[in-house]
C-alpha cells in the first residue's frame, strides 16, 4: 500500500489537530462539571 503524499496529509493533519483541541477542552469542561457536581452533592453553602 503506497504512503500518502504531502498533499493528502494536510487535511488529515488539520483534522487531527482539531480533534485533539476538542478532546483537550472537552476534558477540562468535564472536570469542571464533575467538580461542580461534587460541590452540589457535598452540600457546600
């Protein structure tokens, strides 16, 4: 199977970086939501 040339790789690299960015920010948002839920459950006033 031939390797992809540079022209074929540019869209894939761009998509890869977009997915990594979404995962990074998604993880931060999930942690913040989790901390908020723990704060609600703990009954903090």
